[in-house]
C-alpha cells in the first residue's frame, strides 16, 4: 500500500470524543496522531459526519477534523486550521 500521509504519525492510545451539532460526544480512541491528522477507533460509524470536533480532555486538545477515509471501526482524519 502506498503511503500518502504528508506527516508520519506516532502511535497513541488515548480516549477522545467526537463532537458535532452541539450535542454530546461519541467516544473514540486515538490510535495514532501527528500535527496533520489522526486515526480514530469507534464502536460504530453510524451517525458520524465528515466534519466534526475531536476533543482529548486529558491533553486539553481540541481540533476541527475532516474524515479522509473510513473502515468499519476506524476513521482517518485530517486536522483543519482553527
């Protein structure tokens, strides 16, 4: 498989939350992350839009994200400028 990432990602395993429409969040796990994007693991893709805010409370991290790819339980996202 051809590597298309602009920035190499480092392994992570952190709890996160996918937030959109001002509603409560959907729990996720951050599997890997770089300054440009992340791989998120979810229990279900159902209802997750292409654009949302990722929160990692422990790190006080908040980023607007756009989904680049999807699989059954994972999302590849790129971070958008604030």
